[in-house]
C-alpha cells in the first residue's frame, strides 16, 4: 500500500495520498489548493492515477484543492451528502464505502465540528478530519458546529474503534503526526469528561478567534463545482426535463457513468447502459465501446451521472475523441429525480 501524509505549514493541514499499489489508482483526502503542484508531482513520481479527491468537510482555514485537482486530472470530487457546496461529483453518507482500485474505506458520518464532517476508516487507521485531533478536538462554534453531536461522534463512533487504530487528523499545529484511539482515550484532555453536558460546557467556553482565512475560504470552498454552463453553452447539454423525452428513443444511447453502488442506491434511468467513469478514456477512444457504439449505430451518446460533473467531463472527452453528437444530462440523476423522472433498479 502507498500511504503519504503531506503537510501544508501555512494552515497546519494534513493531506493524505492513498493507493493500493504503484501504477494504480490513487485517492487524496483534504488537499490544499496551494499544494496541488506538489501533489501532482508526487502522483507522477509514484506512477499513480488520481481518481478521487475528497474533503472531510467544508474547511474554514484553507481553500480546498478539489476543484484544481479535478480540472487538472479529471478526477472525481467527493464530499458528504450534508456539505452545502454547489456541486461535487459524488456524495457519501454513513455506511457507504469510499473505493478506488484495491482499497475500500468505511464512511463514518461524524458531525460536530461542522454538520458535514466525515471520517474515513481504512483497516488499521482512521482519517478523522477535524472531528478528533491529536490531544484535541475540532472547534464547534461555527459552520453549524454542535458540541453534543461531536461528543456523540467521538464517544459513540470513533472511540468504539479498536484501541490500536491509528488516528490521522486533518490538522495539527504542534508537529504531531499520528496517534491512536487508545492514546486519545487516555490522554486527550478534551475527552476526560464525564458527560455530554460537561463536554458541551468545555467546548462552549473556548472563545477562539475566527480562522484568518475564514471569510475567504468558506465562500470559495462552497463553490467547487465545474462550470457545467460552459458545456451547456457549447450545446452539449440537455436539461433533465428535455432528457425525459429521450427514454427509449432508438437514436439515443443513455450512458450511466456512476459506480455500481450509486446505481443500486439511487436507481438508474430505464434503458440506460452502464459505462463507469474510470473506464471513460478507453471507452471513447477509437475502437472503444462507446466510440464503436456511436459510429456503428449512429446513436447520440447522452451521458449522465450523479450531479452532472462526471458527465460534463465525459462530454468533453468524447468530443475530443471525435464523437460530435455526445452530450450530457445537466445536473445528473439528482435533477432527474427532482423532476420525478422514472427510475429502474
Ligand atoms: Fe475544519
């Protein structure tokens, strides 16, 4: 396994790069925009393919690297379903798996620092975001923070993990790099409380100054979506309402780019074909499945995904590969569902 802990000294942020093997798919957690060049250099040096960029929550102290990484690598952006960001490619909820080739992380909803905070468990280690820090916990006084929710997330979820589980937080300001659940249980001063009330009193009495970057970072981090408008301006998008008329049309091939688990959870547009986003480059190039389908049948390729991000990138790739009729459903299955579009399982 490849595991790298990267540090942004300006914001004290830890970023994690994970992959199951050299030459394989990689995942990055909590990237910082100023460090994107460094991440991509490392990804190249380790011969990795970055396929997912994940934020544990909307950060207030730095601007996320999610958008820049997506624009430069066409990776998928991922956040929790509660995150009030405009658009990400994929949203996760408690009990889901965050997967890449050879790795599957358990998704834990751990609100409290913010109401969109998640932790990710990978076998012997857990990425705790700003929920559980080393000898500390994330502040709970803005972004819908809630000390009672955080108490529940920490005491009833994270501290229930085996004592030897390694804790990798999103921040540290004192140079600590890793702890364990057992160590934090025993030595984290914030966790030496007898009740949720005592914890709430402790957190509510901290009186911390706002992060320096907050007024810049939060608004920037809420707008991470790809400009689907640019794809629409080129005439490569159909609205979900117009897409309703495309079902069962003989000259149209609806292509679902999502993962199997997303299809099972949210349903699929009836009659659509499954061609997962990671296989896109192979599928649209000459000789590829979608390229052949379009050329042999003359069908118009209509991509869709969860929110329109992956499909917008797919349209660009298909157009670049010469499939001039390719388009996508703007807003994805999310927009489709809001219109009451039919779904199959
Ligand atoms: Fe945070």
